């Protein structure tokens, strides 16, 4: 059972106090989107053995959604951040790269 | 014969004799006995029958790894199957019965299977029972079900109580042997909060049996001193009879405490499940001795060498007068020496090794006059229900018998396997230790916590350290290392104790005895006792291509029994590796999963049973309902009255009466459970336009609109009436079951997609009591209460207003889910009962009666109104239900709009909502399917529709139903056939779903 810290109310609690919401940073496709784009948005999800950016809700706490960077294999939590963003912030990327130097966020170019 | 020795027994209290029964036979034991030691003391060597071949089986071990001695314990509410005799503490009056035999343990009909064993090879069930298909259901399955399983399932409700206990510590130590105690001391002295769990009732593990000296004192004295020291430390908690059952993510550990298994009549809970959060876990879980693979190694009387030693030393039980020891290591010599010291005969030690010179223990055994045969092993064990002797052979050969030795017990040792289960549960990796021929924790790859660092450290034998001195040093170093990592400073006075060293010759792995055993011998060589898996089965699996260890496990069922292969796994892996001509580490292990040892279902459930299984939500009117004949229906976590039954009528009668009365006079419904979500803010209208399929932003304050909510897949998830309270505020009614999930759904979209929209939401469901006042007399009733104008002109259909009725502050919605003139009136929750009472008084002369949820269902079905969960099931879109009128064509977007444009959603062959009227007036069975023409490719009848709601309508005095039917709306008047599960076939005509008042005149008066 994971222990997570909510970035909104800063409470550290057990996994049962939270609700997992799947992959983070999806771009919603509405009317006008092609069949392929819509299928990808609705059904296609990453399933990595390793770094995963995911959505959680502090459902039995402050009720807020947030994002979490977590390694699905080692359960290492790199950090939690606001759900109200379209990309992981720099400090999260740095924390991930400390452990996984080759990891890149979508479209991020090697430096 | 096995018997009680006159002296010894370090764990026994011989001044406290106990009586117990086994298969109805009265026996005697002492306080401190386990059921296993007491059975052996009563010469009960045969204790059960094996699972597949029903072979006679005896006790093999003295601990939780026991595969054979499984018992049914107790009676009725205290009946428990599959209890291990080796971990069951004896108490006065204990009743045990052996399992898996018929008609009796001594004479068992199923034992015929052992003669058929060559016809029951690995994968037999998969091969045999595939074809023909019908035989499976009618012949094979009933037979297999009858003969499968070990213990019987309990029939009575559990008479005991169980509880959960939450605990927190810096260092959790699993295992109270000498390693665990030393680790606890070192960690405790650093100031860390320590919890130590020991599965047995005794501290010190098996070190006292194996003997030796620590810091100049006997092992037993050292344990007593260390325990006294630990008990004096406030930061150390010691719990015996508590097993570390599983290690989970981020340092979560379950402990399983057996509080009253040994004193069943004492007060308090029987088991306690410890839910522990530990900063770091030290697994001092010891090691388990491995059996040797020789023919007849399952005959009762063949035991692990360590178990024989335990029974002699701890319980003063002699498993046999003449015990032959067979080993590949020095450690087992301790057993021969212990037997000799107890005055028992050891005719020979068969040592598979050839040592260049005698080690300390070999010399000691020889000095006691024991015959040591080097390079020799067991060709086969003689005897069936009891060992009568062994045939000796050369280990290097194929089993040619050199001599036969008469004996009544065989003590075997194939080396030791560290208990790595808890290390492995959460992802700790293993490494193969070639010298000791065992898997031990790979400490470079521990299970990791939230910080990415390891949170489990093995110590002592669990880490692969077997010598007493190494064990203590390792445990001390591990604990100090862990404490330092956690920020504690090892105490200055802390030091690792020094134990006397014993020189041991290296062990030599033996995976098959003799090395070149023939097929005939291999077919009698058991790997997994509990599931009857033999060496020949594993070799066959390899031959048939099951080369992955996980596949071979499932194909042969090796390690899949209730002991999870504690004895068999390593021998099985080695056998598989041998058959594949591969190295053991490259074959790898199967996955270790919690719990380490079976734990009771009661402990898992804890308090969550009966009335406390889950919270019950009650409306403010609940007590009134209770007092007035309510039959309850659970709706989500709410309890709602299904109907109010009066004396002399059935529930069905009550429902019929309630419908008729509401249609003719006046009905009251407690609608308090309906979800009430307040959505407010400058962007509230825009937000609701995205959530509902209809346009909500154009709704005028004072008006109500029925709305549909879909998920992003396009499927209908909720419906309800939305009222606009003011320019910026909406009140959204949801279904009873949907209030919380729809609130969560709305929050999710607001917070994660449209987070810059200015909207705020509150779930006000429980703030109001809401009463539906329904029927032709509804207005009259409210006018009698007086206080506001509720005329057709003042408050039209689908309007709402605030006001005062009979002195109550109310909000009145003129909405109808029944087709009748209807007002839904909300008052503050605390006023609910008083308002309900006032309505009953005012309605007294108007024929007022409360009605329940079943009446509500019939009223809405007569009107063709859909119900979420009846007409919808997560695959239905609003268009299927003829609700296109509630889907805005003006909006560019709403949740589900894009999905509803997908080809499958636009398919003209989707089943659509219609009404169904049986040709003979009977009521259709719920969920029945309409038959189409012909059969599909699987030979099943084609179906073309199903019943979604069905009732007897007292208003129309006939069965009415709604259903989803292929091209239904275009097939009015057609008759469909519905086979029922009762053997009858029903015929129903497709009709309009609105059965009653199709023009909607009654609700609009």
C-alpha cells in the first residue's frame, strides 16, 4: 500500500485515502477530432515498466486531483504536482532524471 | 513406535496433562505440546491422506512448513479446516479430525488412485477432461468437485470475533529467533521504536535445540537474558504468536496474531490483524530444511532431521525407536546425536557426501558408536502406512541395493533454504548461493520504498548465514545499519555477542537420490507432498515443453497447495533444471506471494461483518418508516422503504395499494436520498452545458429542466432535474446511487480539464429532507397547509419557488416522476419529520398514504420514464432510449458527443427502447431475452432484445414492461417470444413505452 503526499493539503496518507485516475497529461479530443485521434484519447494508455506520470485524487481528504511521478517497477515516488498543468514541472523532471538519465518527457529533446 | 520419552521436553509443562481427541479417539498430552507432538506421543504416525493418490501420510516437520498434518478442528461455529497440527497448540478438549479420506483414515477407497498413478500424470486433468464438452458438466465436474479440496468448508457462521490493529514503528523485526532478538536489541539500544513479531509462542527459534554457547552462556540463558533486557525497553514491543504475513508497498506489513487459538474459551477476539507501517523491515525469518528426493520419501515415519530433533528435545517425543539418518550436510548429525543422547537407536547415518576427513560432528557421531556410511543414500523406503526399513544404495549409482536396514523412522536433510518470502513479496531479488545450495536475498536488489531506497534487510539464517556466530554478527550489523539509515545512532554499549564456532564440512547438493535413479524409483519420489507431485511429473512437464518454471508449476501443480511449496520448491526447481540440463539460477524461482502462511478470513474481515460491514445511510424520516411497516431496499448505502406493509397484506399487495392510492388520491414519497449538487459561479452554465447533453445555460431562474449526463464514452450515466436558482447558481438533482459518483465526476472535469472556469460545487444531498407529494389531491393537501400560492398559474409544471408551507421554510419543485400532479418539497433536514407529520395530518381526509420505491418504479414505468440502472447498463446511449429530444443540437460539444458519433453508436441496428405488453396479461420475467431467427456461429439461439423493466401494473391490471429491441420502434404491433428461466415461454407485443396518460394531461393540471 503506497504512501502518498497530497501537494494541495500536504497530508501524507495511505493509498486507501486516495483514488487512482490513470495516465496524466491526456489531451481531450472532442467533436471535430478524427476517429484515430479520438480512439487514441479514449482508449490508448501508456503502460510502462518504469516512470509513469499519473493522476490521483485525495478523495478522502481535501478532494483535490493532483499528478504523481512514480516508478511502476520500484514504486519510487519522484514527486507530486498540481493537476492544473499540461506538462510536468522542472523539479519533477529533474528528480526523475536523477534516477533515469535517459528519461524524456514527450517531445523533449536531448540536451 | 513413536512415544513419549520419560525425561526432557524443554517446552512441556508435565504437571499440566491435557486430554484431546483425534478422529474421536481420546488421547493425552501436556501443556506446551503442539497437536503434532501430542499425536506422535500417542503413536499416531498416520495423520492424513494425500490429495491426489490418497497415500497414507505422516507428520514431516515441526513448523508452519508442514505439508501433511492438516486437520479439521472444532465444531460448528468454531470449525476450522486445514489447520496444521504442527502450529496448533494443544489445549484441553481439543477435537481434531484427519482430512481427505473415505470411509476412514486407515482404510481409504481413494487410495486406488495410487495404483492408477501411472495413468494420472502431470497435466492429466488438462489432457483428459477437454472433450467431449457435455461430459465435463455432467460427469467430470461433479466427480472432481466431490474428490477435490482438502478440508471441508465450514457451514456455520463463525462464532468468534476478530479485530484489526494499527501500529507504527521505525524498525519492524519479523522473527523472534536469536537473530531477531539480537537485531531488536541493537535497534532498540539506538533509540528506534521497534516491534518484534514471533510466529510461535516461544522466543529464540530453533537455536536452543541446536545448542551451543553465546558469550559463555548456554543459548537458552542468553535468550532469557536478552528477552529480559528487551522487556525493560519502553521503545521495544514484543509479540509472540504473531506471524509476519506479508510485506507490501512502501513498508506496509501485515502481522497475524493468534490470540485465543490455544485458549478458545477465554474472552476477547480470536485473531488480530496487525496493520503495521514500518520505517524499515528486518526479516529474521530463519530457514527451512529441505527433504531429500528418494523413493518412498513420503511414507509415514520419514521426517525432516530438524523436526526429529525438535520433537525429541522440545517435546520429549521419540518419533521412532530406530531412526536412520540420511543427509548431505553436517547439520543433520545433530539429530543423530540428540537421538543417541535420548537413549534411542540410530542404526546408521547415510551421508551422500564423501568427505576427505571426518568433520567435528562426524567424529562426534562416530564416537557415540553410530555407523556412518559415506557416499551412500536411500534407494527406497520400505513400508506403506509406516516405515519398516530402508534399502541402502550408493549415491553415485542407479539404486542397486547394498543392504537393508530395519528402522521405524527416517530423518532426512537436504540442506537448508532461507525463508526469503517476506523479502520477495514486494520485489526483493534472490541470488543463488552455490556453496550452500540455496537462494538467498540479493542485498543489492532490495524491495524499494517511496524514496527509491531498500526498506527490507534480511538478517541471520534468512540472509543465508547458518552458523550461530555468523547469525548473531549479521543480525547485529543489519540492525545497526538500519538504525543509522533511519537517523538513529547505535548505542555506545551495543556490541555483537560472540558464539562458540563449530567446524562444519561443506554440504553437497543432492537433488536426486541416488543420482541415477531409475524411472521406477522417480515415480515414487515425491517433491510436493501436499499436491502429490513427483520427480517424474516435473520431468514429464519439461519433456512436454513446459520449460518456464511458472508454466511447469501450473502444469504439475508443484508448490500450489496450501503450503505454497515451502518444502518442495527448491527441490522442484532443481529437478526442472536437471531435466532441462540448465543451471538452477537460470531456471529461477516462482513468485512468492503473501500471506507467508494461510491466515483466517475472519482476521482479514476484522470488524467488517454483519451490521458493521458497511455504513448505512438513513434519511431524516428513517425511524418513521421503520415504525410504519417499511420493508427495506438497499439503494447504494441508503436504506429506502420498498413498500409500507399493513397488517394482513403481502408486500405485493402493499405495492399495488400504494400505486392505486397515489393515482387516485394522494401519495407521499421520501425523496431525500436524491442527489442535490449545487453548482455555482460565473461559468456554471457553461460548465453544465459540457456535462449535460441538453443546454442548461439557457434555463431561466425559477425553471427546471430534465437533463441527461453521459461519460466521455458516450454512455448514459445519470439523469435528473436541474433547477436554476439564480443567474450563477444551479441545483442539479442526481439519482440516489449517483450522488457521490456524479459529484466526483463533475469535480474531476472541473479540476483537471476546465480548471480555469470559475465554478464551485457543493454536495448538499444530506442538507435537505425532500418529500414528493403526488396525486390528484396533491395541491389540495398543500393548500390545507397554506402559506403560499401553488396554483397552476402561480407555479407551472417544471417550475420551482421558495416559500412557506404550514410554517415550514420550503423550496417547492413542480416536477413529476409519476405522471401525476406532483410537488417535490425540500425542507431543512432537521425539519423533515415535522413536515412529513404535517403532510400526514393535512392529507388525512384526502386519502394520504406513503409509498415506497417499488410503487415509484411502477408509476414511472407506466409513464415510460427510464431508470438509470434498469434501462441503462453502461452500454446504452440516450439515443437508444428515444431521448434525442434531450440532446442539444445547438451545442458544439458536451461530454460524450464525440463518442456518440462513432460508427458503432450510429449503427441503425442498435437495440432501442420500446414498451412490451404480454399477450395474456402476465408479467414478463426481468432480464428475459427475445428470440430472433436461427442460431449464431456458436450454435446459440440468436436474440434480438431484452426486458429492462417489468411490473404488474395495477392501474392497467396487466403486466407492462420496457425493453431494448432490434429496430424496436419500427416494429410496433409485432409479437416477440421470451423464454423464461422457469421453463415457460412468454409472448409480448411491441408497443409504445408510455402506457398511461400518453398526452401528459394529469401532471399538468
